[in-house]
C-alpha cells in the first residue's frame, strides 16, 4: 500500500485552497441547521441527480486533485477547503450516491475505505488521532452525492460536532 502513496508535490498546478474549483463553495457557507450548509446540500442534490459528480471527474482524471493514495477500488485526496490542518477524502471509484444507498454487497468496499483512511492518516502523521465523517443526504449536509469519507486531524476536535 505504501508504494501506492503519491506525494502531493508530484502534482503540479493545484494550489492548496483550490480557489475556483467547482465544489469549493459547497462547504464554505456556514451557519446552523437552516444556514448555508443545508442550502448547499439542497443545491448539490438538485444539481447532481442527473449525472456524474466532481468526484467522478477526479476518479477519471479529468479534474486535478492532490492524490494521497489510489488503488483499483478507491482514491484518497486532499480536501480543497480544509477544515483542519490535515483534511482528506477517501472515495470509492464506483459511484455510490450516499451511505444510505449502500447494499450488503458493498460491505467489503466499505471496509476497504476505512482501512485506506486509517493507513493514509498514519502516512499523513496523524498519530494522535483523527475524525472520520460521512455526511448523508440533505439533513447530513452532504454536498457531493458520491460517497466520501472526510478524515480530519492535526488538532484537537470539539464535541459535539454538529
């Protein structure tokens, strides 16, 4: 697995912060349950019902990303709008719209995503711990309808999170 880790420095042309990338604004809006996050999730659901997502474009290579790990089943890459000193996403290559739509046959893939999250977190120096978050649907403030795990670390996390 370590051989598959790709250092972000090898990818040229992507600035940390990724200003202007298509999904950046989805998580920029703040606020409570009726604030910007919910509105962004509603817009994302409406926009993405008919076709591929920004994550599908990362998987197929048509949109650049700072790739940390990839294999035949998934891709891990830095979030363009980090909410912690270390913030990356782990996504399956096969598009699954949301966690609530997985099937029992997806169990192996879901386990693999968690193993990749753990090993990539270790490779990113998160020895003191980290948080794994999966947003599901409108009330979960999901902004891209392609299953993804957020891995956040590098600082003390607060509780409750939402």
